[in-house]
C-alpha cells in the first residue's frame, strides 16, 4: 500500500515508551488526517484473547502497530522467566489473531535486540537471530520476542497478511520504565541520580562504564514504525536502532550534567558486573531503504532526564 493510505492506526502499549514516542509525533501534527488509538493495558488487556478480539473488531483499524510487551531490566527476567515468556507470547498471538479475524492485513510487530545469540559477531545482522542461544539472563524474553519472526511468516503464508517486524534496542524517552526494580540502565541512573542529587555522597555506577549501547529516541521509534507501516512489506525483520554508540560512562556523566550534579561525585565500582561490552546491531538494511536520520543520543537523554526532573514523583506522568 502506498505511503499514508492507512488512516486508522491502533497502537498497542500506548502508555509505554515506544507508544508514547509515536503519540508525541502525532501530537506534533506529523500524521495529519490520520486517526490513532493508543490504549493502555487497562483499556486493552492483550492477555485476554476475547477482549482483544472485541476491541479490535469494535475500533476497526486498518493497520496495527504492536508495541506492547512485558519487559524491564535483567532482574525482572531472572526472577520471573515463565511469566515474562508466557505473557509476551500470549499478547503477540492475541493481537495478531484478532487482526486476522477482523480482516486487518497490516500489522507491525516489535521484537528486541535481546533476541540475538550470545556470541553473535557485532554489528549484529538480522540473519543471525536464530543462530544460537541468547544470553542466559534474559532467555525467556528473548525467545518470546524471537518467536515473532516465524509467527509473522506463518501468518503471511497461511492467511496472506502483511506482517512486518522491527528490532529496536534500548528505547529512551519520557515514558521509559523508571521502576527501581525493573528499569534498564539509563532510566535507572536518571532516577537514582535525581533522588540523591543533594549532598556530596558518591553516586555509584556498576562496572567501569565502558559497555557501549545504542540509545534510540522514543519519537524516532514511532516514526520508524510508521515508515514501515506505510512503506515496508517484506517478511525480513529490520534492525532499527541508531548506529550511534554511547558508553554507560558517558551516559552517566550526561545525566549528572543535566541534573546539575558535580561529575566528581560519580564513582565506578569495578567489583560489580559491567555487562556485555557491545550489543551493537547493524541497521544498514533499514537506513538504505528509508534514509532515516536519527536523533543524537545526547538530545534523547537530555529530554528524558529533564522530563523526569520536572515531573517526579507524579506517577500519573512517570512510570515509577
């Protein structure tokens, strides 16, 4: 279908970071003349198959952007591997099956860079996703997200649906998960630094800060999803993270700067695990097709930090 022909777009996970990123671009008028629904889990319980079918049938979208997921930091998947796997698989099947039954042909699914096998050469290419076992710490989440690839291909073959998939890495934005028990690196540092910004006590970061990560703007992910809905129809999932790599150390110093914290207070505890050095994905296929221009990581981290500082501890505006 030609660009812009999908007029009613249902976006799952509307209150989480990726959904909020797309919502922000819509609010800026970037998709004039198109109607969006951004239900949260209270409005659309994707774990309930019948409720999902009813919501989709009643709202009658002509395309679905499926962002919703159960995700978080490593501790969440270590403590709750079965729940994480079960809930992600159920949500994915329920929304795709609801789309099929409602006659909705176009569905965009969202995987994760966590799907890649532990020893995949970097930068990681899409063809490597099934070539080994993922990291033991998040295997249940990784396999649930990896399953989106054969799921999309199976529904394409049997039902002729135009299911496409994207593989983002770390998505950063105002609606990042800031929960102290389940957040990932940057949101966790933002919250901890903000809560302890007063005084002169050291602010400790695990490891030496050397690991490199690709921090992609939530708004960029929203734009990427819509580009793929309008312009992409291949079964090959696409890596869509920014190519820019930022070290945890640099991110920590940026956050301290944006919060007005003396950088001398930062202490890197090398007795603690630092994490995998590089988890870089190759976004070459997507960029060659779209010529997409990414937001610099510094701008993304600044916007997220400033939003958190302006709204803490309001749980209606922050995911705490």
